[in-house]
C-alpha cells in the first residue's frame, strides 16, 4: 500500500476492535480498484467517542464504520441521518462531507442483499423468526419489514427487550404482524415455532468462536424446508448452520452480511461499485487463517 499526501483515510471505530475483518476487506477493495484510500481500525472507549469524531473531522477523514458499542451513542455527534439509520435507530457508517457528517446504516440492507444474492429469497410475504432483540435484530427486522415480510416474531432471552423491538416495529409498520415470544427450551416447543416460519435469523452471539453455547436451538427441531441465517461469522459455519445443513435446510452464513454491509459502505465513500469477489475472497482467506 502506498500512502501519499492525498491518501483518503477511512476506518472503523469500536471497543474492542482487535477482531475486526473490515480492514482486510476494505483495503483489498481499494487496492483492486487502485484507489488511494487506507482503512484503519481505531479502538475508542465510550467516553472518548465524541473526541474521536471531532478529531477525525478535524483531520479530514473521509468516512468511518461504527461498531459495538457506539452504533447508537454516535447519533448526537452527527449532522444528518439517512432514513434507514433513523428507522433502525443505529448508525454503522459515517460519511464525512465538506459540510456535514452523515450517518448511514448498511447493516439491514447488507443483510437483505446477502439474502437476495446468496439465497435468492424474496422476503415479501414471508414469516420470519428472529432470535435476539439487540441492535442487529433491529436492523434485520426493519429491513425485512421494509421488504414486505408478512410476519416477524422476536424471540429474546430478555422478554422486555423483545417487546420493545416489537412495539417499535408495530409503530413503524402497522400492517406487519409483529410478535414478541419468550425464549423456549424444549425440542417440541422449538419444533412448533420453526414449522410455522420460512426464515430463521440468529442475531445473538451464541455459536461465536471462543464463546460457550453451541447452537441456540436443538438441531432435531429444524425442518428441512427452512432457510437458516446466522449473523455470527466466526466460524463460517456455526453449530446452528452445521445442524441446519445436516437436516437438509438451506443456510446463509453471517460472513455474507458482513461482505454486503461493507460493500455498501465502500460505495458510499467512493461512489464506485464494490469489487465483491475480491472482498469475498479476502474475507474467506482471512477467516480461514484465524
Ligand atoms: P447486542 O445489541 O448486544 O444484542 C445481543 C442480543 O443477543 C441480545 O438480544 C441478547 O439478549 C442476545 N444474547 C446474548 N447472549 C445470549 C445468550 N447466551 N443466549 C440468548 N441470547 C443471547 O448485539 P448486536 O449488535 O445485536 O450483535 C449481535 C450479534 O450479531 C453479534 O454476534 C455480532 O457480531 C453479530 N453481527 C453480525 C453482523 C454481520 O455483518 N454478520 C452485523 C452486525 C452484528 P438479551 O437482550 O437478553 O441480553
């Protein structure tokens, strides 16, 4: 990588940030298109976020991704929000223009693009069960509702948080059937929940490398006609996805959401079409080497 006086700096703000795959994916894309950009990770604790944003603006930074725990707290530090960021209530991409800091959210659209391009599922009229009720669940739920999903159930460990997300969805999408349901344990209860849906999306960290927990649900309860998506991307095939494949169900790994949300951020910053195959290759190679 050649750094010059004209190199445009982009990056990612999070805490912790050591495990991010975004620098390798974005820098590979810039190199492939011969763009004079450099993408850097910045470990920013919550109490330093405002100073970090002010400093990046003063330094003439071109844009940043925002990740845990700053996706919501960055709101008051920005000048404008896109409709998606407002509806989702979180920002994962900031565009620095001459006059304004614009907050975008590419998580939801990244999920939708992954779903459509990797599985060819059209969410219109579908019934969806989302496991988890945090920021990622909100992005996925809002985007699926915008894309015409018929029914969205939220199963969250903390029922009140799931209910709050359902209230948010009902206010924004009055014709959507949105429902909060308690986390279930028994195989029969999982079977009954899964047989009534078309798409299952795990947005909890259960199954992530280095964390205990395996699959969030019993493999034997997965019907073969289901499409199972996991937002966890390390490992590539989580215990949930391995179980789903063993049962003959279709799967959507979280790495493809990471790819497409990153591609959308790249397009916001550069105005150019993202080189998807290069970005995909850099992600899979890096993940395989971890
Ligand atoms: P978050 O806001 O902290 O929410 C986490 C959710 O997971 C909460 O609903 C929490 O339930 C639930 N949860 C945590 N541990 C659990 C457990 N042991 N059993 C059951 N539920 C549990 O985090 P987030 O921003 O939504 O991110 C969630 C996951 O999505 C992370 O693994 C993140 O890496 C991944 N993600 C992936 C992509 C991608 O591009 N592939 C993009 C965004 C996020 P409670 O409410 O009960 O605490």
